[in-house]
């Protein structure tokens, strides 16, 4: 993480990409455990944390400039621990997990592209 105000967007994008990478790991683990009895699917919460950090300010630039990066952490949680779709107690649906995985891959590549664009803008300014 770069600790200067000029890189706030990059730092936030980095935290978001780290959360997306963590979600990829968790979804992959869900897929690997699709046949494990009593396994409960897990997911990662980051969007709510980010929304909470910037929701009070109407100006996005101001919100990002004042964001506390130490509070932007991806949290792994067990989803629907009391629910089970199958007799063996497992609540993982492979089609849903594959859809989440595809969605997350698109999000990750979009975040990486945004980081690249931010560095390109900075490089352009420096030149």
C-alpha cells in the first residue's frame, strides 16, 4: 500500500482486488467441498464495508481521500449455516457457485484494469 493522498484511489482499488482474490479462494473452496457432508458454504463480505466507509459523503473524491484503509477488510462468513438444500447437510449449489465465480472473475479483472488506468494517469502527469 502506498501511503500518500495521491494514491487513495489506487489503495482502495487494491483493497477491493484483495477482497476479490479472497472471494475467489473461498468460492473455489466451496466448489471443492460440494460433496462434503455437512459443509456450509462461505462467502466474503467487502462491498458493505466499502459502502459504509463512503456512504456519508456525497463527493466520491472527498470520501476516498478521507477513507480509513485499516477498516477496509474482507470478512469471511458462513452463509446460511442453518440452511441445507440436501439430506447430507451440505448447502453448496454448484451452479450458483460457478455463477459467483464468473461474476467475481469479471470484478477482479475490472479492478486490476482500473488500477492499471490509475497508474497510467499518474505516469501521464509525471511526463
